[in-house]
């Protein structure tokens, strides 16, 4: 007899089973009890061509493996590439060509073999401007002919299990660029370009990875099921992996404590003590951060920039001076902020490259000191004085007064901004706080319609920092401070021309010196990622590459997985 459930009732049933108390897991099986991960928001797409959301990216990696996977060597601070669809690879032609030998036993979930044609077809889609993939930049280093991309030639099929990538020049990012999720050609080649974003394949994907998409209930949750036919690398050990959408942070914490969910990322340091005693079933994983918060000082005049359509790049009347920006940094006690708000789960940031990238990090560079007296002196040297005795600096009739934009609802950033407000007031700078809806906040920042902001970024794993620091402000909207440096541009370009990433270490160390000297923003702190995991979940190697890294290895306690079969 076949039981039938509506999608909604099935999802509720899965969550109900996942939410049973600790004792109910004893003697049961993985078939009955999925692992449940709480996530803040729903995914934006199950199509790797368009998925931008972090959760969507992690889920898609479990559905659509690439030629290579990766781990992060924390000792060396580098990505290490591992076999996935490719069983082996080798560089040729002076490191410009990258030859892959594919595994021959991999199949799509509909039974069709995975071949070199799928790889070539995927990169054709990624690189097609009409497709508009968010990963289009991954093909920019491939060889061109007469200045034009030709994926049929630059991603060349030798036979069903052999394919070669022809790059324009050696680069540390070659394996990263060749590691995008691979899509089924026999499906995607039949879809018109204009239909790719909305096609039913995005809700019912044909996959090759260790999981399949069993169900998606928008704004509620996602259920992945083990893919019994996967050879990439093998069927997931868990029968099901559930992602439960819980927008409210407090609800996520509460459900981790009550065992309604098993995994919650992004825990705040001040909440860890609340898990003592009855919540001893939770272990914490603290991962050194590549995420940082910063005070962005708009280096350019936003009024002139906006009025001219981005053509006029006039120095900001307050923050256009390097000396002023250095003074602002020295007026802020960043060490105290880290102690007060990160409770040992972070460090003062300097230079724009996280200490986790050990080979590139400039450990000889010291943060500017907390020195309000020297800050006041630098401001005076720039002509800022309290000429009318009202307690606020002025220059040429203009007060040193501005508004700091903060994303609404982020309590830690609001608290940090309040502390900064008080410290700047001590050097006679008037800063008000302006909480802005998250979408509007980022729209304003990327259009550079602001004076100052408190925001955060993440350093890309492959250290391609053009988006954050490149001087072409039209091309790089995430350079929200409008900082421009010809030397930084030269460093960014030169870093792409070395064969191995470590060969670029001197360039990156110089880059950090420039950022520390020029202070385009005040870098506050590197934030450790704290993840709570129910102790019944074993094999979880949560780290720098994300929460669900190698989730196919996850399993439940020995007494929970005894009857699992694939």
C-alpha cells in the first residue's frame, strides 16, 4: 500500500520527527530522524547559474558537484583541491592548459552518464552573456580567439571522459575556475535561454551529487534525500538532510536548545552560556573568520558622484583626507570592542586579508593604535578646530557632523555603532546613527549614496579582491568606499599572473600595507563563525568552507544509523 502526503503535510511530518526530544533518538533509525539545519532565509535558486545566496550555494554544491572539490588547509592557510567528478588532472603547456580525466561511473539521477559534454555545456552557459549567470567571471581567464570567447575551443572535449581547459595565462585561480557545478547537458541544452530562470528544472533538478532535492516548500524549508546512484563521491550517509527556514535569530537559538533543530550557524558569543546544563547536547565549533566588519568612510563626495552619474570623483569633504581617516581609526578602541562584543571569538582587523590565509597575511603589520590625543592632533593639522566652542569640530564653516548608516535589526552592529559614537564624541566629532532596511542599506552603499556606514564583507577564498578594492567604480560596485589606488590595481592584476598562489605573497603583503596606511575604511574585527551542533550528529567537519562542507559524511550516533541502507 502506498501512503500519499501533500507536500506541506510531508514537510510538517519531517520537522515533527526532527523535533523529538533527545531520548526519542535512542534506538531509532536515520530513516526516521533527519538532521535539521536552521537557516535564516530561503534559498534564491536551485540553479547554479543564478544562485547567489550562501545557503543556496552550499545546497547546490551537494546536488551538482564540480570537477574538483576542496578542503581548507588551516596550517598553510590554502585551499586544497580534491577529486570529485575528475579522478585526476594535470597542467600542460607551461601551466596554461589544465587536463581533466573524468570518473567513468558517474550518472545523473535520471540514469544518464555524466560525460565531458556536460562540462563543456555547463561552461558555455556560465559564459554566455545572454544567460546572465552570476558566475560568468569564471570564464574570463579562458583563452579567447580574436578577442571573443569560444567555449567549444577553450573547454575542449577530447573524449567522453577527457576534457582540457585552455587558459590565456597561468593563474592561481585555474582549479577554482574549473571547479564550478556541472549541469546535465541533456536537460539544459533543451531549454531556451529566456526560460532558464523559471524552468521547472529549477524545482525538480536532475543531479549527480550525494543528495537529491526531495522537496522545497518556499519560505518554510528544504528536504534533501540521499542519492542512491551517486558516485560523486558516494550516496550521502544520512537518509535526509532538512533545512528549516527560521528568520528570527532567537527562535533558531531556542530550537537548537530544545532539539527541534540540530545545527545553527552564526551564534553570538553572548548566547553560548545559555546552553549550559539542560543544553549539554550541543557542541560548539568556532571557525577563525574571513568575515570582517568595518566602518566605511565614503572617500568621494556622494552628492557630486550622484549628480554626475558617477563621472565626478571629488574627495569627500570630511573623509577625503588620509590623515582624517587615520585619525578616525585612532579615536576608536577596537581592542575593547572585540573584548566587549566578541568575547574572544574575533580579533582586531588590519589590512584587508584575514589571518586564516597564513601564506598571504602580513604578520609584521600592526593595527593603528587607540590614541585619541594623536587623533585630535591629526584633525587639527587638517584644519579641524572647535572655533565656536560648541564642542564640535568645524572647518571653513562646516561642522564635522555626519550620519552613520547601519542595517536595521543587527543588534551587535547597533551596539558597536553606539560605542563608536561615544568615542568619536570624545574627539569632538558628531556622529548620528541611521538604521536602514537591509535592502535599501545595500542599495545606498553600492550607489555610494552615503557618508559613513557600518557593514561587513567576506574575503573570497581565492583572494580575488578586485570587487572590493578595484578602482573602476562602475565595474566594482562593492568598492563601497570609492577608494582608488593605481598601485593596488597593479597588485590585483599581477596577483593573477603567478602560477601558484604563494608566489603572490609579497604582492598581498604590500597590499595590506597600503590599506593600513591609507585607511579607506576603519577595519574593526575579524569575526569567528560559531556553529552549534547537536552531539548526535557525527562526521560534521564544519569549517572555513561552510556549514555543510562534506555533508555526505554526516551520520547519526551509532545506535541511530545501524539500519541505514543505500
